[in-house]
């Protein structure tokens, strides 16, 4: 039978606003961050409500996603040189750091200075970097020995994309499951720096979607951006970042790539659970109902 099911509309939303004549001026809706926090904590998307106790349906839509990969060698080299060779920073060993372009740790006086959760610098795609300080490095280090081997940090770079989601929803009371895949990576998405980047006939579909996608990227950045360190006395100290609550194996570079992409996809899917977050249209979808 035909049912009306939630489907996101990113070209007319209340995800965020752009302030006039102000740099770095995107103001995101706090409800997106609440959903993102739930996803990071649970490791899965927020459950949706169903019309019937038992139903299944398929949904295709375009939405924000991140495409992650290992950062280039120069970034890894610089950060390894700063943090990975058994060095102590102000008496502390940095375990984790995440930042947006323009604020790379190791080139600044302090990782505590990292602040921007959204990339306003890159013109090709909004990106975020994540460093986890684990692993080995083959650089010759005069201070390294068998007890203190040189260490290579793992650095992952994630870019914001417009992607096609292909999702199968399956509701079998009281459980809810979904199978999601990215069927097409359409194009990278960069953030507007300020209102002067917008056209005179704002809002149009493209610009409104960019603002919406940037708001989701900002929520992703709020979870990650910051640093975490361990003192010489074994005490942990974290600044802003919520990295430890995420179920990610930070010692495995490929796992970090996969899990960060998956977490962002779960945040996008979770938007469907909040009717008040955006203007949601309800197309008729053919769904299979199972009665027992």
C-alpha cells in the first residue's frame, strides 16, 4: 500500500542562518547537535517513528555526507614531528587532536587554541582533520630506542560531499533497522564564508542546501574539534572534543575512515526523526506491511 513517509528537504530548512557582513557567520540550529551527540553516543542513527508496527520501504534522497581518507604525507610528517616522537608538549603527550583548515596543531603555540568547528577557508570542499597519536614511524630518530620507539600519528581528512543515499527501512515492532549505502558521490561542498558570497536572489535551492549541509558539518565538527592529552603523571585532559565517547578504534587508520563516514551518515539519517527541525515533505512511498 502507499504510505506517507518522512523525506528530508535541504533546500528550504531552518538548519542555519547566514549573518550579513560577518566573517565565519553560519549560525547552526542547536537541535542538529543534539541529534549528532545521540548518534556519537549510541553508535547508530536515532530511531524513526513508523505508521504501522510492521512495515518496510526504500528511500533514495540526496543529502550531506563526508568522504574520508588518509591525509597527505606532509601533514602526517609535520604532526608526527610535533607529537609522535615520544615528545611531551608542556609536560603532556597529545593523544588526539581535530581541527579545521587554518588551525593546524603543531604549527601553533598551543593545541588549546583550536576553535573553529567549521571550515571557512577551503574553496573546494569543507574539510576537517582528525589526528590520533598511535602506531609506528620509520623516521630515524636519535632519541628513539627499543623502549621508546618512534611513533607515527594517524591523520584522517574528511571532506563534505553531496551524496545520494539509498536506504532500506525495516520496522518490526519494537525494533527498527535500516540498511544504508551511498550510491553516488555527487559533488564536494564548500561553506559560504559570509553573506557576500550569496547571490542577489538568495535563497535559491543550491544556496539553501549548502547552508543546510554546512550546518550538519558544523555539528560533526563540534563533536570532534579539540584535543586530548595525557600528563607525565598519567592524568587525562580533554579540551572541547568528545572523541572518547565514540565507538571508534583510533589505533586503526582504516577503521577511523570507515567509522567517521558512518557516523556522519547516521547523523544525516537521524534528521528524519525530528519533524520540527526542517520542513519535511511526505511523498507517497510503496511500503510492504506485515500483519501477524
